């Protein structure tokens, strides 16, 4: 069985010949930095130091040909060809790379389906098994596609653990294997769903830095989970939350965000519209969300030594990351993100984290 050495953390894992290095790390209790798990977002990009790997299908947006020639690879696509392979992790948290919970298969029942916007639905599940399912705020699960043996879609959980439920925010795409079932009504309250999890390295870091949250689309879900956690834990750090959308109709959960904000001592939420409709009568922040964050940081209100949490489409996350690192010299260890990509399996689209 191939052995994988993970540097610079100095950990070794076994990897089956038919599994990726990332899946092998999950199986053995590691939660390495990753995103889409489909080779589209580049979050798990690493450098191949020794040995060879074969890559499952991936996007050249995530890994260009020249990068592959230089020795870069993707943990979520890399399958070892040699008995010993060494990779250098480019993004890792030296204190939080081990999973807090075992990844387990589970079963649940759909309890709630409701529209949040014209193309985002809330789906609440009641966990049937395992009855002790636990997770950290910010984690996500894989939902098994009904009627398909192997296909899954990943969604972040918006709720806090402890009440036996799972709250998801799912962006609907025409023809999506799961979201399409919300569009056509074939997924109904009372239906069973299988899931696997929890996954993820996105979680609140415990320090004194101000919290900067940037989100778009259904990237709202893990951010709401972190807000709920901060209220529960009595966090007193300054919190600034920027949410980017196209038009007013794309904004949602505003009342809950306001209610959560009133329970934090220093909180402000800013909606940013990139293309408001004429009847929106919008007089708030405009342009792309990372541009609004740039203007805010220019004000010096909370300084620039922040802990940043980014959730949403890869272009948004990449633009915000570049702004914070290159424009503000923020250490990349202070930037935590989930990239919400679209699955292209079988020609469909489906947003996933």
C-alpha cells in the first residue's frame, strides 16, 4: 500500500491505490485544507517532492499545465503511482490539521424546504443515524444523490451542533442532480437522505483579532454558523460582515443577521450589490464585495491585523485573498476560506463547498 509523507507537518498516511491522497487523509483523521474536492478550486494545491501520482479529471483553472510540469498537484485528484510519495502542503494550519470528529455515514429525513431567494433554498434535515452526530460550526457534509450509488454533493451546515438537525442553504441550478430536485419538487418533506461527514477545516479561530467575514451566494451558510457560535460563546471581538450579491432580491437572512448582531458588542453587516436593478433604489455599497472591503479597510476602523473568513464562489474568494495578502500584507495563516464551486459531473451544475 502506498505511503504518503505530508510535509512540513511530518505526518505519514496510507493511501489505497484507488483513492486520492485527500480522501486517504480524511479516512485517517486529518482535515487538510481543501475546497471543492473535484479539482476545480485549487484550494488543495500542493507540491510533489518525491514520487509520482496520476490525476483524476480536473480543471486547468485549478492546476495549469505549466504548474503540473513544475511539480504542483491537487490532493483531491492525486492518486499515488509509487509506493512512497512526499508532498509539500502549501496551505495548512499547524495547530488544526487533525479532525475533531470521525467521518461517518448517516441517514436523515427532510423536515423543512423553503425558498430563501429566487434561487437559494433552505433544507433542514432531522438526523436519524448516527444519533450522536457531531460537527464544528463551519463544517460541511456530503449528501448522497437519491437513486445514484456513487454521486454526492457537498453543502455547508448553517446551524450549531447539538439538536440533531442539519440546516443547509442550497443554490438551485437547472438540471442539478440535487438542486434540480428542489426545482421540480421531487425532493419533499419526509423524504430520506443519506449523508457522510463532517468534513472541513473552516472554523472560528480563538484569538483576539477582529473578525472580517466576506461571503457571496450560499456562502452565507457557514458564516451564519460562525455568527451563531460567536453569540453562543460570548465573543466580544469586533465583527464586520460583508455580503456580496447582484441585486436586492439576492439578499436574504437579513433579519436573523441583524438579530445575531444585536447580541454581539461590536458588529456591523454590509450588503454590497454589484448590479442593482433600477427598482432596487439602492443607495448602499456597490461594486464587487472585495472592493467594498478595500474601502472599509482604508478607513482604518478596525486596523488591518484581522482574522478573515471567506465563503463563496472561487473568483470572489480569490479576489479577496489577493487583496488581503498582496494589498494588505495579511499573513495567509489569518485567511480561512470555503470555495463554493459548481459540479460538472455528468454535464450538470451544482454548487458545492
